[in-house]
């Protein structure tokens, strides 16, 4: 320690260093944040402590605290990105400690929120959906929005809760409502998965050859809240209906896992669609079995109104 003190004493005799030191000392001691800190700890801090901690104090005043000088998380100006400093007293020195800044906390929360919603084959803007943007004043969407809010308010992990089968014409906001529900559930740290069913079934066909079929089915089958978008729009083979869709719905029914659907078809139309395979085979019993599972898992709600995509 003595050699360091000797070196510092030698430096203090240097005129240029003295000028720099005094300028730094004046800048630090006149800074509003330092004045406030010194006043708060006036019974603990001495002039010697201030001088020995000058470099740390200078480090502190050159950075943004509480994100006040940072426009956004990506434009953080601090030494440690996403963290801001605060002063602490450690023994006979003043030191700087870094904590997650407000913008950093928001960023972490948003990333965690996004990680709770898995979106397969759907446009990313679905993830911007919000319940606050859904108006109950629209009579064609009133029941669906009310039912969605009711589900969000009442849902408890591990307990059976019936999802919704939202059906109606193109563009009336069925998928948007699912996105809004998913976002609200993410606020409660509930994981959901939105799956565009026609594309998912096409993907599974190619997954047979690369060995990922079971893995993909398991992920969809076991997610906490599943949302199948546009059921009835796919070209349904017997394999896709019975081995894929039937397996997923059977598991979720037995495990009492909430499941949502959107479709342009009501349940009667869906059953007719599922009755005839791509080969033209008529399989009424198997189609009825799928629709029974859908009815168990989800309450049918019709949505009407103008096409929001063209408004």
C-alpha cells in the first residue's frame, strides 16, 4: 500500500496532474447528484473519503441514472448496457454499484412476455393484439370479447377451463382476439401457443422424414394454453385428422388443458368438412369424434361484423 501512496504523492507534485485533479474535484463536488448524496450522508463522509473516491464519483456523474439521459434501452449510454449506477459507502470509501435500470427492467419483462407466447406460422402483428383495443360496443363481437375477458379473469392453472371456438366469416377479428388473450395470459406468466393449423399440418408431413414429428406434436399437445387458428381450412387427410388432430385434442381433453379454436365454419360445417378425407372417403363416426372433443374443450361463439382487414 505504501508504494501506491508514494506514487500518488509524487503525482500530486506534478502541476498538470494537480490542475486535472482540481478540475475533476470541482466538477464532482458541484454536481447536483453528488451534492444530494453528500448531504444525505453528511455524518459519514469526510473530505478525504471524497478525494480518495474521486474516480468512482466521476464515473457516476458521467452516466445516466433511472434512464433519464437514455432515449431507449438500445441507446443506453452507460458503461454497462441496461444497468445504472448508484453510490454506496463501503468502509472509508464511496463506491459505485450497478443495478438493472428501468429500461432494462422493461426490456427483460417484454422478452419474458414474448417467450411465454409461441406463435407458429402466424404474422407477428398478432402478438401486438390487446384486449384494451377490443370494443364491447360492436354487437357482432360483443359475446366473443365478453367470453374472452371472462376466461382471462377466471382461469387458474391446473383447473379445467373451457376455451372458445370462435367462428365467423373472414376478417372479423377471430385471430386478433386469440392474440389478445395470449398477451393477457402472458402478463400472468401463463404460456400459450398460437398455431396456424393448415400450415402446421403441412409442416408435420415433412417432419416424418427428418424425425421431428413426435417432438412437434408433443410441444403442441402439452402447452398450457393452445390456440388452433383456422381449423377447417386445411385439406384434411385421415392421418392428419385421426393421428394428429385427434391425438392432440384427446390428450388435452384428458389433461383438462384449455384449448381455443378459430374457424370460418360452425361446428356442423366443421363436422361435414372432417367427414370427407382428401381421397373422398366418408368417415362420419371419426369426424363426429373430433367435433365431440372440440365441444368438450371449447364453447362455440359466433362472430359477425364488417371485415376489419378492409376497414
